């Protein structure tokens, strides 16, 4: 399949050519074949006129738990512990493969309709998620979120469920769909595991060349209890076991110390900022200016829908900008709209080890078109400002993932939304919650 | 015109019957004629089946400057003073009647499409705004935002431009459209005026039975400079002149003292919270729990689009909830989703002196329908949670203002969006900014 986009206005995230005007972008197979002002020679299966629209690299949702879409708004208004123990954990205990598939499909639909082309997901029954992602067409770095609550002395990779899950997932799915799916090694968090799992997972990642995905210093209590228990922070104690040696994702990073941020920057680990979830669960505001000064790459994520309650990266960008600039802008300078857009695209792709997130020749063709003719995006004095502060999912009129158009003008081309809705309504909700 | 809504699920904001299920809501002329489970007798011009949708009272945007829609994203990333003096004031100096009409129409379109049925607007060339509002069909409390920069001794109502504006506006427009338009008395702010204007405006409001609309303690600097200058806060010094005697709107209220909040509560003045603008301009976070404890009514506004950059009350509700609960929830209890919805509807109507904002017999028929079948609102464990934390303007499928459907399924029925766009693009933008 080849597609030629004409009359392209784009923010490319490519430092060599940050803005395109009246350009042509050609896509061949899964890659961007050319970017330029001249119309390239040759025939194309389809030509799309982009007049009135803005092209962007697709969004990268760099930390999420997509099947939790089933729990949208469930237990809202509770504090974190009450929410987890009285609502989320009991619901999760009832999830079967079919529920996970339905919830993942519903969440992917919301993501695709709002311009996301790539995700880093951490959840149980991960192979089921992989099958759903493959069908949906976006790229995903998938991980199990390994936990180990047993006695350290009793640990054995043969009996530890998440070691077996990690092994099965990697063997079956790493690189599937011509790289559409990658498997990350993963530890849910320092406070839900102990040293034997950290050591095993670090060794496993090293042996198989996998990146790592871990929740790090999301709450003050998590950070301080770790300091009490080990005399080191979560980032530091995990580093002692080699967890960060292949880089990857530290999700949340609300309470990192300066030493933590420098260490993670050296290891090539990205801080994934989840501002809506961090506010909703009253966790805090990650100091992005400070992580950036320490050299960290910063990306954005929605976290699970149960603590957000959306998969909307436009909103995540706006809330990130508003809260960061209000909290730290006066002393440390504001994050520009361009910086925020980079977090939602190029930085996210870098976090996941994806050759995407940038509109340039040779990159993966993850591209979205945003209609700028809507009453909420007009007038436009600055494209980046309008994208960060005014745009909404409903302005996304096309989502191309890996060179394939998977959503256009409100229609899903890979997912059957009616079937997904029926599956959620008639199977998953009664199964988990005992009724609709 | 009579309309019968059947199979209604609604959050009514009526304490007597907060939730409707499988109900009928009948509208006759501009009012709600009946609410109940039985289908009312008689013929209706139109019957609307609300299956799959949720009815709400229309949103009240209780503090805005609608023509500033022309400046969406203009000067973004600057601090407040740089933004005002280098961007906004020079642009505003070039506005003529035709620009104001175009900007107001564009802003009203965005508001109508996102479910707003009533606004409190403060801006110059107010009579032009009134004509545009009358055409658009929503209700509006309009005000000029009186300023007086001259020497107090030189003040004369005959030569003060904003006294003349207030007088002309009141005489021509107060009560126009069978009450669709009301005129508020208005002082832009304590720091842009002096005692003679306050006294004149207070007396004028008293004489004509008008409510008041004033920016109050939006920034720390404004609040502290007033204390230095007068030994009293803005709320207190204005009260000395009788400015609050008829109630009305104190916009922003970020830095109110306890005494201020109690005083304004006694005077029946509503605090209008503008969280997005307050964050974007780095002004602060208004402590709603505290204003509420002091007895104040609290409503929501978007402020002008130039500092937001949207007219989206769904977003305003979500940001209000996230930031309030994060900032104060642990010590003072969270604001529930139901509380936030009341701020955007019933409390706003109360702030404007409107017999609306509630779905009950006899109230003004300001009603919206939100489609709950979209991928971003499914599943629904709690309607209020989904409305505050997951809904978007694109979910609004009908807007009825004063009994008339003014927007349905993406179509504007009172405004001509193409004509408005052309007017903004070909007249207003070149006139103000020297080009498109």
C-alpha cells in the first residue's frame, strides 16, 4: 500500500525541518518514503489532500493499562487505598481472558480515535492484549508488570508466575507483526516485589535484549518507605540489581531525587509523566523541568482509564502544560507548546525504542491528521499552541499506524466498535460486576 | 414550539429528584412544562427519544470575554504582563464593531457546540455582543467591565466612557429577547478604576436593580497592592461603596481572605472559578473548599479563550476537580463529581439570577443531551463521574436554549458557521493582525 499526502502542513518533531508547509509526504509499506516540497514521481494507491488539516506524528501513550478501560469511573472519589482495595483489586480478580480482550479493544478504540499510534502497556493476561493490539494495528511495547509477594528465600523462576508469564510472552510475541509488538521486561514496582525478582528480571532483560518498564516513585509514601526499608530510593535499589541496564521506562517519577534523575538519565531511562492520574489519585506533580535539567527524556502517558478517566493525549498535554507551568514556570521557565508536543510524540517513541515519532524519510509511518477547520481550532495564530491548548480527539480525522490507515472520519477500519461494545456490555461487565 | 423528550435519563440538579430514569420531559415555549415518568397528554411538535443519551441542564459559563476568541493562542507562552502589554492590549486597540461581532459569533458557536446555554460576559462594544447573542439564542448577562484611569477629582459620569456605555447598554438591552439578555452593572477590577466609578456604578446598580460583575483578587499582586494602597482587600474596599448590594459575580477569587469570602457570601455574591485560565496565566488555584465553607456559591467559567484556549466546560470541570482535589482534597475532602456538575449548571444559573440550571417543571428549558454511546463514555459505572472525567464537547448531540433547539448532531441551527469563519478570516484577522 502506498499513500501520498499532498498540501501537507505538519509539525515534524524533526530538528532539521520542524515545520512543513505545502509539502508532500509519501508512504510506502510501513515507512515514510519521502518528505519534500516536490510531488514525488510514481503512482500511489491513494492520494490524500491535507488542505485545512495539520499532520503530526501519531501520539505515543508511554504508560497505560489498557484493559482497565472496563473500570472507567469505577470507585471514583475514593482515596488511593480505598479505591484499590475496595474497587480495583476485587474487580481485577474476576478478569478472565475474554474480559481482558474486550477491555483492551475498547481502550484501543478510544486511543486510536484520539490519535494514538503506539503504546507502552503493562497488565496481566498480556498475550491476550497482544492479540488485540495485532488486530487493532497500532504498535505496542507490552509488559506483564511482574510482582513477587513471597519470601525472598522461596523465590524460584520456575514457580514465580510472572517469571513464567515474562518468558512465555517474550518467546511468543517479541517482534511479532514485523516489530509491531515488542516485549519489555517489567517489574510492577519496588514495593510489590523483592530482590530475587529484580535480579531475575534484570538478567532476563540482558539476555534477551529487552527494555524495562517499572512504576517508580509515584507516591511520597512509596518513595519514603523504600528509603526506610533499604536506605536507598526505588530507582537506586533497582539499579543495584542491574534493572536499568537496557534503558526503558520509569513511570510517574513524581518523587525522584536529583541522584535518581541523574542515574536514570545515564541509564537511558525515560520518565513517563502521567499528570491526570497523578492529580486524580492525589499523588503529586512530577517536576519535569528538574528531570529535564538532569538529562532525562520525558514522555507522556494516560495511566489506566480507571484513574484518569480517558485515553486522551490532547488532554494529557494540556494538563501537563498547565500544571507544570503554574507549579514551576515562574522559577524555572515554562515548557513551550513545542516541548509538550515532543513529549507526546518523538520522546515517547524514543522511550519505547521505536524508529517513529518523527515525520522524516525512513521513519515508521505513524501519522495523524488533525482538522483545523472546527470552531474550537479557529483562528490559528500558532499551530503548536492550538494543538496543546485547544485541540480535542474529535479533531482527529485520520490515524495511520505503520503505514496503514486504521481510522478515518469517525470510522474504525480495523476494529468493530459495535462488536466490542456488545462484548463489554453482555460479557465483561456482567462477569466482573455482576450486572450491567 | 413544544417538544417531548422520552426515555430520559437525566441528572437534574434538583434536590427533590436528582436523577431521572425512563422519564418524560416536556417543553412548551421557553419553559419546562412537566417532568415525570408518565407520558404527558397532548400533542407535541416534536418527540425526541433520548435512549443512549444523558440529559443535563445546559452549562452556564459564568465568566468569559467571548470576542477574545479571535486571539486564541495569541502570545501563548508569555507571562501575564508581557502577554497583556505586547499582545492582547495592542490587538484589542484595533477591534471594531465588526471584529467584535465576528469574534463573539465564533466563540458562541464553540460554546453552543460544547453544551453551554447561558453566559456572563464582560467586554467592550457590548451592544454588538448583545445583537450576536440574540441571534445565537442562548441567554446572556452582559457587562462592559467599567474602567476609569483618570484622576478621581476629574470623574464625571457624563464624560466617563464606561458610565455612558453602561447607561446605553442598560437602556437598550436589559431584558431584551423576553429576558434572554440581562445587563449587569460592572467594574472591570479594583486596580483599573477608582472610588468615583465604584460609587457611581453601585448607585446605578441599585437604581436599576442590576447585579454586579467584577474581577476580584485574581492574582496575588493585585490583592496585595490593594491592601497596601487602601488597607483593605478588593472585596472589602468595593463593599465600602455598596458595589455588592445586589449580589452578582466575583470572578477568579484566587486570593480571597476569610473575611472577604464571608462578606461576599452575605452579599449573595458568587465566586466564579476559572481554573484553566488561572493555571495558564500562573495566577494560582482558588481554594473552593474554603469559599464553600464560608458560604459562597461557586460557579465555573472559561475566562477568555486567549488565556484558556477553549470554551469547553467539560474540560473546566475536569481541571477544576483534578486540581482542587490534588491541592486540598487530603485535608478538606474531595469535591464530588456531583458538586462539580452543580457548579457548571445550577450554581451558575443562580449566579446570574436565572431561573434555569435545573431540570424541573417551570424552569427555563436550557437542556443538553450527551450521547453516552461513544467509545470515550463507555462503560458507565457512574453518570456524574463520566460527565466530569470522561466527556467531551463532541459527545453533545443537542443544545436547547430557552426551549429552542439551537444545535443538533453537529449542525448549528441559529448561527451560520461558514459565514462566521469567512468574516473572521477575511475581515477580523487582517483588520487586527494585518494578515491571516
